[in-house]
C-alpha cells in the first residue's frame, strides 16, 4: 500500500477498507483469470488495488480524488500493467477502456448507485461486476418479488443482470467506521436478455409509475399516472389477459410480468389512443 495515507474527504463519502481478510474474500468472489482485464473504482488508499495488481495482467483504477490518484500513480508506476486514472466514475466514458472488463470495486456509499447506473450504460462491455455496496442498497438489488425491499431498483437491475449475494461485511472493516454494514454482490449482465422489452425506456416508465405509491394497487397507480390515456375498462381487460388480479400491487410482479405489462400498454398509451370506457378517477 502507498505510504502517504492521512487524507479524508467527507464530501466524497470516503471510507477505506482496511481488513485484508475482506480483500481476500473479494478476490475469491471475483475468481479472476490471469488474462482478464480488471477495472477498480474508488481505489482510495489502495489495499484492494495492491491485491488486484497481483492477480491480473491489466488493471485500470479510477479515482476521483486527486491526492489519491497521484499517490497511487506514483506507487504503481513501476508496474506497467496498472493504470491509475483520475476521473469521476459517475461520468467516465468506459468505452475508452478495453473490453471485456471485470469490475471489482468497493463503491463509495454516496455515489454507488450513480456509478452503477453509469456502468450499466456500458454493460455490454462488462463480463461481470463484483462490487461492495451499502447493505441496504445491495438488499434492494437482490430482493425477490413480494418483499419489502423489492422495488423499481430491483426490477431495473434484475432486468439486465443475474445478481448473486457473495458475503456481508461488518462496518468495522473500514476506517472511518461508517454507520452501516456492507454487502458484496456479483452482477453478471445477460448476454441475451431473457425478457426483452420492445421499448426499455417505456418499460422503466411503467415500473416507476407502478411503484409510485407502494400501498396502492398497481391498477390505481397506473390510472393515476396516465389519466388521460388509460381507462379502468381498458386496464381491466389487460389485467385479465395477463392473469393479474385487479388488487395486485407492484411488488408482487416479477420482472417478466412487468415486461408483459409494458408491452400490453405500449401501443395504446404511446400513441395516445386511449380506450373508451369508464373515465372516472382512479380509486384510492
């Protein structure tokens, strides 16, 4: 690890992994082949970077903090296969890096989801992601339907990737000690989507609307979101065709069912056709 360590910026949400046993477990979870190219995000003080550098033929590490980027750059300068990049991972163009990439990272809590969303815009270049997240966020990614943690975030990432739980990490493995524990998960983007939507932006618009009010039924949320275009009668027909109960809530639907629902709604709503029927306000 680099020797210049005393530096910490709260505004960047910096916490630093310090437990070598956790590093070993991350490497075991990553199952890296010697010829794989690895991307680390947020290397910080370099404990994971040092371990990864010994496991792969090519390592890129993106660090937002100029102090750590410079320190790591100096430390790893003798290693021609390690590249330290000072950049904001939330906006970086990952198309500049070779593919396929294996992402192995301890994502900063404050930026974790923004970084993950950015990475998934380049998901076809990623073979898998082994990442540590705030435990609550990780549980939302992993959550199955009909659970309290299952929501729009779950549907979004489960649509694009297979997600598996690796292990939990105590808050005491970090310095400074955060207020929450962490979890390491693996996301493996699908080479071929198992439930492809005709219009993905429309799919996620439907998902967002469906989860707008978790205590309300799916039917009520959709009628509220599209009052000028969708009627109770039209929606009742669609629900019947899809085998959905009129009392169903969004958290009960699997990803496959959201795709089916979005496809059934897409033409009448996108084209603004609407369907004649009961035009009354949605029930609460």
